[in-house]
């Protein structure tokens, strides 16, 4: 799945987060979703959705200890 806003603005934290949420909703793309959330947090460490959904991804991927960090 691609997102035009991420293609145009690869450092746009909200676009990365929204793409991550779309990928998260498709349970089979959790690693890609996690990558989006990590990239969004690297750009904007205070973006709460990126941290929250990143934790959800880690939990679904059974990486619980990482999710608690």
C-alpha cells in the first residue's frame, strides 16, 4: 500500500502515521505499519498516535517487552 502524501513528503509525521494506521487495519501488514510508526516518531517524538499504534503493532507481533518500553 502506498500513500501519495508519504511519497511527496516522506518526513511528514502525520502522513506516516495515517499510512501506518491503514496498514495496521490490514492485520497482515503489521511490520510495514510498525515501520511507518517508527519513522513518524523519529520525525515527531511527541506524536501520540505513532507511539500508541506502534505499541499495538508490537503487541500483535508478540514483541510485548518492546511494546512496554
